């Protein structure tokens, strides 16, 4: 049968969306606690908390596992999941298509090409540069590649101060094909070690999360996500068309420009820190839209909560399913998200009723 939310009046939908804030925040809290408590090391969160309450000192292993490994990984997972889901919701509102995702801006394609260049050609850089860059070479290259791709698309699709969403979509497809071809050419010349690095980066992981990465990427992701959440009213107006939104007094061009730049910043930083993680940005907003309605103001908040929860859950599964080894998070999100995405397509074509 059709989702009950489809028949709910707007007031009921707003009430359901606000209730969803509470429920999703509670589920996120459970996922966060589970992320701290579960791991291959066997270190007990509850035992460590008992020690803290009673004033007993923590062991070196407990401090390293809980403070230096699991906690920054938890925070990075929340930031990345929220960024991808909110960016997906913004893109779906901007393109007025529930199947849109942040990849339409070319961020993922550009970031992927940047990472490939850094991995395959990074060894050609001077030793002094490699020493200074260290493990930041790949994330920095990915971030710059994502931003370069976005700025190129923005330049191509903007004329006389007006940005054409349709042109951006078509240019994004062409750019994705171009970056894929260039990346494939570089991969052809990669050695075995570089191919292994490319595979693991492309599938995504939070294993490399550190306090330094959290301190650098976290504020950028949170700032961009916070700005994106303020676009709810403008995205609601754009649902009626750009001309109608302009007559309603909405600064259409400013909304589009802000949406593009914030999504590029949030997604670029997220992909640079975690690698390629798919389906979060497309599945989460669409499921929430079916459940609580299309109002973007509560939708963006709920997307951040559910996106963070989904990524933390996928991270927990990736850590325990073949412990002490880890599966890439991208595999888990693909396994969870692909069937849902397929169901969305069937539902849109009227082939399923649920």
C-alpha cells in the first residue's frame, strides 16, 4: 500500500517530522554508544566508565583504544554521514529529483581523480614535499580535485549570473566520464601496492580517523552542513519552479549558488577524509521524504541524524563482521543501500505498492 504519509495533511506531516527529530536523535545516541563500546580489541567502554567514576586510572590500552581510536572515529563518522545525507537532500531539492545525489556536482568524481593522481604520481614529488605532506597528500589531493570539478561545472553552467541546473547535470555526466577515463589511464600504470591503496580508498573507511583530521575536516563539514540546513525554505519554494519561487520573493540565484558551494564543501571534505562511500546521500533523504513529507526544513535535520546513524551502523558492522580485520564501509553501505535504491526505482515506476 502507499505510505501513510502520502495521505497525511501538512500539519500532521510537520508533527511527524518533529517527532522524527526525537526518535532519530535517540537512535543516533544508541549508535554512538555502540560505536564506542564495540570493537575488535575487547576493550570495554563500561569498565572504563566505571573506572572514571570511581577514580581508578585507565590502562594505556584503554586510553589509546577509547580516546585515540574509537572516539575520533565516532566523531568523523557522524560528520561524514551527516554531510553526505544533507548534501543529498539539498541536491534532490535543487534538481527537484528524488534520485539526485551529491555526485551530480562532480565532487566525488573530482575527488576520486585527485586521490588517484596522489597515489599513482605522488612518488614523483620531491622528498621534501612528501615529508611535509605525509599522510595528508591523498586527502588534500582529493579535496582539491573535488573543488576543482565543482568550480568547473559551476563555470560551465553559469551564464550572465544565472546558473542552469539542467546544464550542470549534463556537464556533470560529461565530467564524470572524463575523470573516469583519466583515472583509468593512471590506474593502468599503477603497481600492485598502488592498486591496493586505490581499492581501499575507493571503497571508503573511517579507520584513518585521528584527532588531527577531526580538527581540520570537522569544522568545515559542520559549517557547510549548518549553512545547508538554512536552505530549507528556499528549496521548498524551488519545488514549484524557479519562476514561481522568484515571484514568491525567494532569491533563486543565491539559493542555488549557496546550495552548490555548501554541498561541494561538505561532500569534498567528507570524501577526502573517508574515501568513496555511496548510497548515503541518495537513500537517506528519499526514505525520510516518504516517511515525513517533502518539507525541507525538518527534512534536512532528520537527514543529518539518519545519515550519521547509518554510517555509524555500517562502521560497526565493518569492524565486527570479520574481526579483527575490517571491511570497507563502502561495501556495507552498498549492500544496505542498493536494495533500497532498487525498491525506490520500482516504486516510482508503480511496480511495487509498499
